[in-house]
C-alpha cells in the first residue's frame, strides 16, 4: 500500500513539474517573439486534465501570461478542483481501477 502512495505522489509531482515547464516554455517563446503559444491550448488542457491544472493556473498568474484567455481562466479552476478530488480519493485508498 505504501508503494502505491509513493507512486501517486511521484505522479502528482511529475505532472505538476511538466505543467510548470510547459507554461514557462510558452512564456519564454512569447518573450522571444514567437507566436506558437497560441496554438498550444490543447497541450495545456491535456496536462491540466492529467493533474497539472493547479500548477498551470498558478504559473500563469506568477508569470502574468495568457490571463486574457477566457477558456483557460474558466476551465483550469474546474480541472484543479476535479484533480484535487481525485487525488484525495487516491490517498484515501479508493482506487477506481484496481
């Protein structure tokens, strides 16, 4: 059982780190004059759905980047609540796939 807790914790940390790096890479590309970040909402939403919504949302506010995107400002908090609920269920021992 402890191994499953460790694996879940590592997964949460990894997906949040990936989400942070994804937003940071888009921000750096935008500062360099690129415009490819506008086509990458799908990557952000997929990373958010997999568990990195809180990291994406906080990183966007810390970097003051893409705050005018209405889709992300509405969907990311909803995904963050769903992610938090799923993580709580995972740590309480309710495994849906086992």
